[in-house]
């Protein structure tokens, strides 16, 4: 696939103390296969679905053992410039921009609400080789309690146009690039325990949501929410056996009318 427009999700990876356990779990749940570990890059190991790169897993860096979490990377033509915008708009740069061989350049950041995300400037590694296909990345949402700061932050850092869902049921927005929604923002209500921090929920496409839940829970995963039908697909939120949050969605099984969206 070509380099994604600025602000578009372009890659996901996660650190796992038990990398082999993670590989076995996601192979069963999402049908992934794995390449060789790149020892010169901290044993970074790409995951593939039907031969196309869809994600990666890596052992934790020193001091971060036991902190498994999926990280979403947003595309940037210049990570240094994006880092400056992040700082200027109330975000925090957690890992300074760094070159990763000829693959590209990366950085890690935290938005003003506390959610962590990555930024990727593509070199030879352009990111996802499949999007929306079964076993690949499908969608992502920023879950936050600080909607005011977060809603101002992302369009100031990336070329986003914000739109809001016209409903009294949830406080939900999308950030659009070129007229296409690329990222969601969900307000965290009282149903979220106080100890749950802001986070980015990554959705992977499956051909049967309920079957995917069954595979995940049989392998030690935990069902957190759902399954639930929606106009976008039948979905569920899960924790893998090492505590990393992710979601699965069957976009072929839809329910209800598409919600009305309006400029934010």
C-alpha cells in the first residue's frame, strides 16, 4: 500500500513479556503468522495475514516489563515537525523522534487526556499492507475523559476535520482526512472504572465476532464489552492473556441505521 496521508493510522505494534505466548494467541484468534525476529531492532517481529504485514510484536524495553498494550501509529511526513506540534498543543513527547534504519522514523507521544500513540514517518516500511481485510487493522478510537483538551489537540496536530455523532446516547466524534473518517473519539463515562486510564482502542477485522470471542476466551483472553451489533459491524472489546486491550469487529454483519454526523 502507498504511504498514508498525514494523520491516518498506518501501523500497530505491542510489547509483550511473553512474545511467544502473544504470537500463539493472535495466531489462533486472528489467523496471524509471524516473520523472523529482527535482532538488530530489539527482536521486533512482524505479523502477517495472508502474506501481508498487519502488525508487529516485540519484547518490552528494560523497565517496561508487564506493560502490554497495543500502540497505534499515525502517519506523518515529518516526525520532528509533528513532535513540535504535539508539545505546542499540550501533548507530551515520550520518545523523541528516532530513525529506524531505512524503514522510517518514529516517536511516541501522549495526548492531553493521557492516551499514548505513536507517529510514523515512512521510509521503506510504509505501514499496513492490508486494512479492513479479515485479520487486519480495521479502526481505532481514542477513549478519553478530557474531551475538551483532546478535541482541540488532534486537529491542531494533524490535518483533521472533526465531526460529531448527532445523538444524546454517547459523546462521539470522528476525525476525518480528505472527507474520510480515520479515527474515532469516545468520551469515557461512569461505566469505566476510575483506575482505567485514557487509551486508544485498536479494532481488528474478523469474519465472525462471536467465534473470535470464543477463540480468545478459550486461550485465556477476557471479554470486556459486547458482543454488540451496530451499523458499522458486530464488535466486542477484549483483553488478551497479558492484559493488552484490543477489539474485534465483523464489518459484514451490521445492525441499525447509520448515525447522522454533523460538523463539530
